[in-house]
C-alpha cells in the first residue's frame, strides 16, 4: 500500500504527464502553421501544390505588397494561366519551372531572386506546409541578405486547433511531421514521397 505522501506525488506526476500530453497534442497543429504580418517586398513567391496558395499570392499582389509574382514550379496546375485570369499581368509573372520538392522551391527561388536582384520576398504556401517551408527557405537563404516573410494561403481546409477531428487533417499533420524529420535526414522530393507511400501516408 502506498503511503499518502507517495500516492500524492505519483498522482501529481501522472497529472503533469497527462497535462503535458494534452498541451502537446493541442499544439501539434498550431506548430505547423506560420502566418507572419505581411510587409511590402520585391516579390511574392507562390509554391505550387495546394488550393488557396495562388489566390493568396494574387491578393497580396493586388494589395500592392509586391510588384512581381514568382511561381515556383509554375508550369503545373495551370498556375501561369490562372494568375493571368485572376488579374496579374504577364510582365509581373516570373516563372520557375525546375522545382520538384520544397527544398528545390527554396533553392531555385533564390537563384531567380539573385538574378533579378530582389532583396525581399513574401513566401506563400498552405498553412500546414509553412513550418517546413520556413525551415528549408531559411536554410537555403542563410548566407544571403534577402529578407523573407512567410504567409499562409487562402481558404485553408486544414484546421490546426482541431487537427485530430477529421481523417484528412490527421493524415496531413502526421505527414508533415514525418516530412520535417525526413528533411532533416536528407529525404526530399520523390524520395520522400516513395517513403511515405510505404508508410501508407501518401
């Protein structure tokens, strides 16, 4: 039989563990999302691969936050044509068509920015994708003086505060965390996707 003081300590530790678990679970979705205050920049970088990204980029362009829209992996999803239909002039659209992963989005976007002598950019992607975007873009731009601001896309289906409530949200959360860890160990692009398929997560 445990003594009263010992039992009290055990109960307090158990309560602390449960509380820590609940806080961690509740924060798991929020941690993935980065949505910084928008500041005027030279260019808006829109990453392909999700709904609402282009719409947000165009909205920021129309609001005067930048004079150019850089479409990273822009040859997919009819991004070029859609941007024009949404009201962005051809002369304001810059295409980057080599990217096959988020890391390459960062590296090739940096090449384009250096070519055009841009000093600042707003980076737009899906809200759940932004933590990984920031990690990889900060890494790629580390030795430059280019200022980056990270902004989440429009009409997000992902709900970070209740990420566990629907299957798509759960799968998205688990996938992003796996990709975050995988990126740290050098898994990117197709290698990352193949590994996720083996885990039945993509």
